């Protein structure tokens, strides 16, 4: 998957997860919504892992592993186009 396509998919899934999270704030007993939310979270984690395996760290602040030498500042930011 191309970098731009993968980033777009991450944005879409993340948006849906946030939307369902807000819904669950109002309706915490909705088991179907919770199941859907957990599926989206798993998909989002997998997409971010795929991004990092192919293009480097996705985010900063303790959520992404890095390799030596520290390369976070050497790569384009995930939202920058090449």
C-alpha cells in the first residue's frame, strides 16, 4: 500500500473510532457499538504497525519504537507529502 493511501486509511479508521468513542460516552451499555469500537481500535493498531514497518515512526511521545540512530527527526513527518 502506498504511503499516502495508508495514511488516508489510518485517518478514516481513527475518525470512526473517535466517533464511536463519543457515542459510547452517551450510550455505554450499547454492546454492538463497543464491539465495533474494539474492532476499529484493533484495525487502527494494525494499520499503524504496518506504517511503522514500512515508513518509520508514526508518532512521537512514547507510542512508537525507534532504532539506532534515532531517526524521528530525519524522516518527513507522517502528514508531510513527499
